[in-house]
C-alpha cells in the first residue's frame, strides 16, 4: 500500500466524503457493492458516503429580560427572607436602590 502524503496533507481542505486512501480497507468495502458490511457502513454516514450532505442552519433566537431585583430593588429585603442572594450581589442591588431613591428619573 502506497501512501499519498500530498492527499493526506490536503485532506482538511476537501469535504470528508471525497477523501479516500488508496488501498484502504474501508475504501475496499465501499467499492465492493456486495460486501456485507457496505450498507451498514454507509447508512447515515456523511464521512464515508459518496455524496455530501446539505447543510442546515439553526434559527437564531435570542431573548433577554432584566432581573426583577434590578427593576424593583425595593423588594430585596423580602426576597432575602426566602432566597439566598450572594452578599456582593445584594450589596449591588442596595446601591442601585440608593441611586434610584436619590434620582427617581433613573428608575424603570
């Protein structure tokens, strides 16, 4: 079996279904239509099949929402009775509440 180093080096540039090693076992199985393993090897296999797959793109979706504690920082003390909020985060919401109390135009 003679290795084609140039083909191996450029294999990343070609679609996977077009890359073949001359004399390779899998290539021999694929080339023999009556081989018992051929159908199992090719079924749903984009790397070894003779044709490429059409690519699909997933729909991009994004949703965002502001934290209720940011929108209503006055509820922080009540929330702290039931939920553990990290001290640093709670301090930040308290600071935000002080800013809103000082300048009501900054709220919602």
